[in-house]
C-alpha cells in the first residue's frame, strides 16, 4: 500500500491508468482498516464486551449493497457476481454494520479463491418464517473435508492452505459474529467445483 502511494506520488503511472490505480489503493486501505476493526471487535467479543446494535434491516438492500461494493474488485479478475434473491421484501433484526462486514468478508474470500472469468453466486432466502439464509458459492479449488472446520479458526487458513496470501481472520470473524447473532455458518462443496459458504440467522433473535 505504501509503495503504491509512493509510486503514485512520483507520477510513475500512465495517466489513463490513474483512476484504476487509485481505486485499488483505496480498496487496499479499506481492507487494512477492516482488518483492524475486525481484530478490535473479536477482542471485545472474546471478553464478552461487545453489544450488538439490533435494528430492523432491509436484507435485500443490504446484500445488493455488499455486491456493489465488490463489483470493481471482481471485475479485475473478470468474475461475474450473480445475485439470487428468493423474496420480494425481507427484513431482519440484526446489527447492520457488522452483518455488512460479515457478507463483505465472505464475498472477498470467494473472489480471492475464484479463477479468472469465474462466477460467484450470492443467494438470499427465507427457508422458514424466522430463518434467513445467505449462501455465497464460488468456483475455486474448494476445501477438503478435513479442513472445513479449521478454516473458521483464527490464523489457520494461511497455514492449512498453501499459497494463500492472507492472515486468516476473515472467516473466524464471520463465525464469531454470526454466532453472536444466534446463527450458524458452514462450508460445503459446490458442484462441480468450488465451495459454498452459507450462514443462517434468526430474523428475530431470541433476546434483543
């Protein structure tokens, strides 16, 4: 990030590529800020000091907003982001900023593992009256059965999956925050190739 800013400051990039370079640097700086925020939130949760700010949220608008946030990053690998929403109106009582971060981490993870010219499908459904399901399916290498539980452990993913350039906090954060919402998260196989990260949460938590 710092090197990119230094090169940008010295004017070493062709003028026609400047907007794209600036956008990439902005995304990198946002990822760094998100990492710091995730660490702080996880530390508070581990000390039982975090309090979720529950509010009624338009889940369809939230999911579409997360997808828009990552369209540019996905386009750099020519990845298609497809949204499947099985509802016309769908609200849930949750912490909107944290849930936005959860979905952003899952989508960022899917983009990282997806091949160029691949497709990622983001599905939103309400399988029962009080349950909401969000699933993000990619066409990457998938995850071995023996590793499916470990990918949600802090700092594990960079160790158990070679050539992965990440610290391994994103999925651990997602698991911790989904469970804080009284929900669950899991990883399954996509067909014919890839992984599906899915989470379920109650539309109305047992205690608000």
